[in-house]
C-alpha cells in the first residue's frame, strides 16, 4: 500500500513539473488536473473521502473546465512564440 502511495506522489510531482514546463497551455491545464486527481486519490487513501470528493469535483473537474473555457476564448500558446516567428 505504501508503495502505491509513493507511486501516486511521484506521478503528482512529475505532472506538476511538466505543467510548469509545457509551452502549450492546454497541456499545462491537463497536467494540473492530473495533479488534482492524484491528490484526491491520496486523500481517499488517507481516510478522508469527503476531502477527496471535494478535490476531485472542484480541483480536477470545475477548475479544469474553467481553465479550458478561458484558453478556448484566448490564445492557446504563449505569445512569445508568435513574436519570435515574425
């Protein structure tokens, strides 16, 4: 069981670092949703199902949906790349 929790924390750390490194904002949002999903699974294993449900619904669900809507209405990639190409 502890090995599985260690694996979840490792996936969470990798997703957090990749969210900071990705240039595409949609990939960053998906990585942030993965961090939140891993946190909710860890909360469940720590005997906190109410916190796990709140984290999954708000953190992974609602926040991700709001970020995706915001990215859809604005530019998907950072503006620096477009300026360098010109």
